């Protein structure tokens, strides 16, 4: 029996509608469609069906995290600098999202965000990596997870910009996978006359792919021991966060989650919880309203901590985790997507999209720690075209952090004009500190280099 026929038998009813116009297709179109159907992973497809039945009900009881520390330790910072300088840390950036809410057509990382120079999110991360490397005198490695939708555009952007001053060998790219979308009946459907409707499968498979692509092994051979994971859409995320790394090492844990205090119960952020002895996150799209809004007797939020999907994890733990848990749970979302039908051709329709979430590894790890940072130091995501978490709020946050850096470096209040600091100000060397002590900024604002 051909591979396609066998697959069709396994997919059953869910695939029948795909072939209603088969005879009208050219030979190439028939090949396209049949190879896509033949490539569907049946166990994952069954998980998708289960996910539709169960609506990801939280089986376990959860409660607020019992133990967490606040950032601010000079000792941890110094230990982290030492580990980064010894080449023990690499950074993984999750950049496979579609950025639909932002309304930006290219990869989100290409969005120009900085205040004066209009540097893109990608550029800021690369310049941070370069500056961190300068600070510890070591070339640092980073990898971007893209998706089939934005992989080639991302690579092109880096090539066009000469990898933003990093050596090509410092940067790796790999693409996440896609999952078929399902219609309201749980059936597969077409997006084009000869192709299935697919969507990116979420950010949750990133560590598995790090192993699968061989990159983890390459980094291990280079002496990397800890991977710092960050999201592309948060320009305050630090690819080489020395304090986080130092704290993580001191705690002797496998994973340290970076967090901030929740301020608004309705903010679109996952909520950090604990079930049994392990940490977990309940996503904002799935948490019950009464839990999201729950307060203690003193009026403070019962679940005080927000998930930023920023964490560091031991490379050795990734290996065992991926081995023990080859499959990640799925989460579903009902979205408006593009479809195709024989009568009208292209159509808009509502369908189920399935995603894996990176924080679903948390319940599988018992040696974990939680470090809480001031919000203004690490969180200002770019999600929407206007309102909260838009370029306007992000630029305002970048400006106030730059002002704070100048204030603490010079001991002086900066002039009230817009300015942007080069990323080297985020990784201070003794020479930079010495140079800027007591020095006032030019009154004109603009771009300030060390
Ligand atoms: C994410 C977190 C949420 C957190 C919030 C903070 C997850 C699953 N959720 O939510 O708990 O409070 O950020 O800003 O992490 N991405 C991929 N592939 C995909 C989808 C997304 O790599 O298929 C990447 C995006 O490029 C982005 C990040 O993951 O860097 C977050 O994606 P997004 O869908 O915007 O997450 P949020 O819903 O904002």
C-alpha cells in the first residue's frame, strides 16, 4: 500500500474533504497535496484530536509559588560574569512567532524599535551579545529559532546587515515545525487548492529542536553548560544576564525562571504557579478569571508573579528532559485563518490552531529556582500595533531604562531630551564606569556611544 493510502486510512474521516477536487488538480498539484498529507505525524494528529475533546483542563491543583528571591546581588552578578567569560553560557532566542497582533508583515525581529537609530529587535540582541562579549572578552554564541514562515526572510535580514557585527560562526538558526489546523469538526482543510492549512506549532519545542538539530551537541563541545532562553519580542530581555546566571549557579538548580510582579490582573501575561513541588505557568488565555483576579486579605494578588518566558537551564538537563519527554502537550486556540473552497476559492474561516508552550517543561523539573526582577529592568514586550505592549510603550520603557542607566553611571540627572544609549552601556566594563563617572550628557540628546 502506498504511503499516502496508508496515511489516509489512519487519518480517516478527517482527511476525506481534502480530495474532493482531486481530479481537477494538475499532476504537480496532486504531488504537493499528497506529499503534505503523507508527512502528517499521526500520533501528533491524535493529540490534536484529544486536545479538541479535552480543552486543556488543568488536571492538577495549583497554588502560589512558595519560594522566590529578588534580584540585586552583586556577588551573583560577579559569578555570572565569570561563567559567561569562561564560555559556559549561550543564548537561545525564540523568534518563530507570526506577530499577527503587531500587524508587521516581516519577521517580528526586523521591526525597527529603538528610539533614535530605529534599530530592529534583531539588531539590539546582536549588539547586546557583542557588548556582553566585549565585557567578558569572549565571543559569545546565540541561536535563533525561526519558523518555516519567516526563516528565509530572517536569514536574508542578517546577511543584508552583515550579522550586525557578530562573526557568522557566533550565530545559528533553526526552524520550528508546523502543525495542521483543524476545522470546527476536527477535520483537516485546505489553505490553497493544493496545500493543507498549517500554523506554527508554538515556541514549546525549541529545546527539543536544539537537540534534534545537533546544535546542543555543538555548544556542549564548545564548553557551554547553561542556555539562556529569551523571546525576540522583548527588547529588555538580556541575552547574557550575568546576575541570573550567577544566581542559577549558586542555587545549584537545573532551571531558573526570571519573573516580575504582576500589577494588573488582566495583563496578557502567564501566571507563575506551583503544583506539587514544581513550578508551572498557567497561560493568560487559559487561566480562570477568578484565579486571575484572586486577591489575598490585604488586597494583593494571590498569584503575584508573571511569566516572561525568560529562563536559564542547564544543557545537561535539556538532554535528559528531551529524552524523557519527547512529546510536549498541546494548547488550542480558535482563530480566523485563510482557507480554500471549490466554489469561492480563497475564504476566511474560523479554525483551531495548536501550539506547544515553552514553559510546559517546568513541571518536569524538580530542581528549579525563581528570581524576581524589577519590571522596568527586564520586561517591555512588543505585541500590539497600539495600546499596551505597543511600539509606543516599548520606546517609552527603553527611554526610561536608558535614563536610569545614565543616572546611576554618572550620578547626575540626564537632560530632558530623547536619547538612545549604545548597547555597551548595558554591559559595563570598569573603563566605561570610570569614563562616565560625574560626566553630564550633551543637552542635544541623540545617540550616545560609550
Ligand atoms: C508569551 C508567554 C506568556 C508571557 C508573555 C510575555 C509563551 C507560550 N507565553 O505570551 O506566558 O507572559 O509571552 O510577553 O511563551 N514564538 C515562536 N513560535 C511560535 C509562537 C511564538 O517562536 O510558534 C515566539 C515569538 O516569536 C515570541 C514568543 O515566542 O518571541 C512569544 O510568543 P507570543 O505568541 O507573542 O506569546 P504571548 O502570547 O505574548
